[in-house]
C-alpha cells in the first residue's frame, strides 16, 4: 500500500503476551469509542468486524482476543515464514486467522464496532439509517485526527489543500477534537503549569542533614552532553564514619546514581558499562560498621 509507517503496527502482536488477563479487546489509537462496549468481552477469539475495502477480511483496528504465549510464538513464526500481504499487521493476522470469514459467524463483529470514518460513506443511505447506532469510529488512512488543525473558538476542524473529508467524517473529527479540547487539553495545561511552578532545586532533610538537589534543566536533558557529577570515593571506611554518616553517604551515592541514569534516559544516551560500574562501586563496597 506504499505506507511504510505501517511496519510499526507489528508491535501489536505483543498484546498476546498480556497473559495476566484472560480476555482483551484491542483498539487502534485512531479509534474513537462513542459508548460503552463492554459486551465485546462476551465474544471469543478471534472476533473482528469486516473491512470496508474487502469484507471477507477483517479490519484489525478492533478485535477480541485471548492472551497466550503459545499464540504469540505461533504468530511470530508465521510472520517470519509468510510475512504480510499488505505490509502491516492486518494482512498477517488475516492470513493467520484465515478461517474467520467462514468458520463462525459469531466472531463477525457488527460494522458499528469498527465504523470507517470515510470509506463507508460511499453508501450514504446505510449510514443515514444505521449510523446513529455507531459504537466505535475508526479514522482509517494516513491522515489522523491529530493531523488536522482545530479552531478552539469556533470549535471547527480546519481544512486545507492536504486534507479532505465528507460531512460525516468532519462531524466525527469535530467530536474527536471536542473531546480532546474539553477533557485532555486542560489536563496537559495543568501539568505544564505544575512543572513550571516547581522549584529548580529540591531540598531533602535526611537524619538532620539538609541536601539540595538541582533538577535537570530541559537544555541539559536535550543536549548530547552528560552533566558532570561529583567524583566519589571508591570505598567508605566504616571505622571513621558514624552510622548516621554512613547512612547519609549511601543515600547520596544512590541519589547520584539515580540522577545520572535519569539524565541518560532523558538525553537518550546509553551509559557505558565502565560509567555504570564507577557509580555502583561505592554502593557495592558499602558495609555497615560492626557493633
């Protein structure tokens, strides 16, 4: 389909490793749930709705499955041996569950559980008759709701030369954006204000000793240079430190290690084994003094 970004959808196969659950419903990130759909848990694996482009195939944007390491391993083996006829997870899953179209009609979810936001409207009378009962809308295609521009004042999705859609699709896009602006955006703004209001320095009191830790600034976190941390001694001598001092020293080492690991993750820089050992060394050599 000349959509190389679909390659990432193969990570979907990992959902079969969620063996702490007996049954799950998978939903793509570009689906919008319009009402409670708990009744999907009454269905069995592998239940899915027909694809609007080829109804003898299911659309893998919404499906019911049972986590199983056996199924997971079989899927990986099948993928390695046969690949996918459409370049994404949907081709692979349709080939693996190849009897979906004919074996059990009970595993055919009504189209209302995976309603295409665009393709279905070639049959407008059907949408006008059944569309009010839609339960899950699926924004198929390369352009997703978050790719559009939205006017918060007029509460309208703005279109340009690169985007298009039918009246029905635009109404679903507006609903998506209304939910986002009303329920999600305020949370993001609140979180941003909380982060901005926090002090750049955190003070901790440990056994009567006040320690000030400086937070990593965004410029440091995004840079490719690791900030220098104070050098530590290779070993704590228990004979010259009180138990309180030893406890504090151990805490300080753990704090330095935590900060350095956190900074490495934020900067997407992998720590070398030597770097990690140098920071762990003081902790590994720490010994509680004998009474």
